[in-house]
C-alpha cells in the first residue's frame, strides 16, 4: 500500500464523523430546504432562441478537469454579471 | 419657471414619466360591509368556515355557500402573455404610511364600538351582544387581501402530520423540545402572500464545452485521465410567462436567512393551489389568526426579478444539453414586460418551539400546508449527543482503517 492510499484510509475516520454530523444536522434542521419555484411554478415558454447562433471559439488540449471551470448550468439561483 | 418638456429628457426617464399609473383590479367585495356578516338565508352572524371544504356555513340555519373564485371573477388566469406594465389588485395596493392596525368598528347589532387588531385578526365578537364582526372593506393598512384560500387540512390531520414528522427525528432532538412537544398546540394562521402572474424575457450568455477526446497518460499509480474539448460561445433568449408565483409579503417571513430564523421551512411548503382562492370574506378567518402584510409591490419587485431570472435559467438548461462538459453562464438579463399582483391569505398550520440561546435564541417552526398537507420543519438538535455519536462512528471507522493498513 503506497503513501497516498494510507493517507486516504486514515482520513476515513474524520470524514465519516463529519459526514454523519452534517447529514443528521440537515435531516433535523432542514436548513437547505426552500420552495423549488423553478420547477413548481406553471411556466409557459413562448419562444426560446439562440441555439442556431452558438459558435466554436476555441479548443482546449490535455486538461485534467472533467467539467468546464465555473460550471453553473444547474445552479439557477447563482446570479452572474448583468449584461 | 418653465415646466419640463418630457421630449427633452433621456428615454428611460421619459418612459417612466409617460407610463400609465399601475392599473388596479377592483377585487373589493361590494356586497360586504364592515361589521356584521350575515347569513344570506336567515341573517344570523354565526357564520363559520366549514373545515375540510371551501364553504361557509351558518351555524344557526345550517345553510352552506361558497364565495366566488377570484380566478373566474376577475379573469386572473387569462391573458398573461398580453400583460403590459404593472397591474395590481385593489387589495395589493400600497399601504398608507400612517395606517394603524387597531381599527374600531361600530357593531351593527347594538351600536357598541368594537376594536379589532388587524395585525393578527380580522374578526371579533361584540362584547355586548355577542354578534361576530368582520373586516371586509379593503382598508389602507393592507390587512384585507384580494383573496383568501380557505383551510382544507383539518387540525387533527395537521397534528398527525407534525407528530409523524417529529417521530422520524426523535433520536437527536433537543431533550427540552421532546419533553414539551405538544402538537395539539398547533395554530392555524393565514399568512400574507403576493401571488404574481408575469411575462418576461431573459438573456444569458457564456461558454459551453464539448469533449472531443479522452485519454490516459502515465503508467501504474501515475496513470491520469486527460480531456480535449471544443469551447463554444453560447447565448440564449427566452420569452416566457409565469402563472401564480407566490412571494411572502411579510418582511419577517420573507427573510430566509437560516442562521437567524427557520422561515425557510414555511417557504418550503409552497406552492398552494391558488387557482381555488376565493374572494375575500372575513368569515373564513373565524377561529384562525392572521398576519398582516407589510410589504408593497415595489418592495417585492427585486425578489420577483431574481426568481424570474432563475426560472429563465432553468428553462434554458435543456437547450444546452449538447455541451457535455457543461456551460458556464457569465452574463444575464431579465426584462419584465408585464406583471399582475394579487394579495392573498394562504392557510398554514404552524407549530413553534423557542430554543433559548444567544441573541434571543431561535424559534423553530414545523409548518403544514393547509391545502396540500405538505409538511416541513426544523427540529432543534441535542448537540452533545449528535457530536458524541458522530465521533464514535468516526473512531470505529478509523480503527477499521488502521486494522486494514496494518494487515
């Protein structure tokens, strides 16, 4: 067993304690819950455009990141710069 | 001094000056007056909401009737795509700055002056002749809304749901909370909301990436995965309508900071079937308490814009699925073309427990949606017990890991 694997194994104890505390605290206090208005409101899309205007602008070679940096496509409530 | 010619002003200021006043939709119940709410059949004032239904019942002659649904009475579900400007229900108009909650009404039965504190109640019994008085006319303190959604979940059902919710969270619950737990003390409250229809269009711009190649380099423990990808400039525009989005119109309830309060659990039990809301009649509130709104449309507009932008981003998501390394939005914009605001009292069963602590402690709520029965709550935690069990689990896992390493 190499050094990285041993460190990983040793971290399991503190990680499981912290994970258990966090999960239970959330289960009791529900601080992460709110109205999912994005999905629970009646929305009618009249027009969705822009797909045809997407343009390739660059290429990335040999990155180790499996996702785009700053991925926020699923985080609908994160506000970004105004246009 | 010469008066200003709007044509000489910049376009945004000119638009603001020339824009029509917010159109008010008159939702006042003209057939009702402040004071005695009579049964339409026998004239008695012993009128109550019949639990489990949307009907009113006369306790004297047992006659039952239902108020008109606002959706049909005022055409609120229609024409959202054609909305322009800001339309406001007459019960959602701005509150008068000097309005007071304490209101005095002359009893129609005996002429006595009866005071009703509209901050917490909309009905009172005359202390002389026992008639029930209700506040029906839309007064300038915002206490009378455009519509009310009657309770359908009965108290027994709410108590059972709260008990079930807490029973799933007993092990690490604060001992004092468990000792004092009496769900029968749940209170039916009509909480104030603005229910908004809106049409908007939004834009978002950013970058998306598509994986073109995935490969590994190195051998053995140095083996690592690398990716090649194409970067695309992505822009989307969505034109959309939203029907019946509820916003808390109480500053206190609208503050969802979970470090200082547990109002987020009341927010979580949204939405309600607001399509079934009926025109205002104070008799629906007999036996329940109510909370007066203290926010006007202008206060809630930034929150609406924020939520509309979030909805727009959610609607755009399916159109960027081809970017398998996902998308990073960098710029966004929302433009509201039209909004329609209706104030409503929505029914919530609330169980509260005050946990003492620094800065006045924390009030924990367990809330049951008075229509759907959806339940959410905050149960205070016995911290030492939870920490002890977490440390015990961590110790056992660590011992197993050490045994595995030493093997």
